[in-house]
C-alpha cells in the first residue's frame, strides 16, 4: 500500500467524522420536536455509529485525536 493511499484513507475517515458530527449537531434541533421514543432511537443509532468508528480507528492504529473523537460523545437530546 502506498503512502498516498494511506493518506487518502485517513482523509476519508477525517471527512466522514466531520460530516457525522455535523449531522448529529444538525439533528439536535429536530430531536427536540420528535416524540421521546423517536429521539431516543436516533440518538442510539448515532451513538452506535460513533462507537464503531472509534473502535475501528483504534483497531487500525488511527489516533482518535486525528479524527476529533477523543472525548466526543453524541449529545443527549434532553440537554
């Protein structure tokens, strides 16, 4: 595998992480108008995606700091 290919994969993961965090932030407003069960379901889905992303990044030796995920957790919709 070439260095360029590795860099491209890392750029993709960084881009995906940024888009995911933006999607979560944009959804916070919607969570406040959804019924409680819908909001809980969406939060759980986003939390699972973030968990899997962190797990796979660690598994492949990609520092969570590089992805901006060190302390990131999906916000609670009730906050």
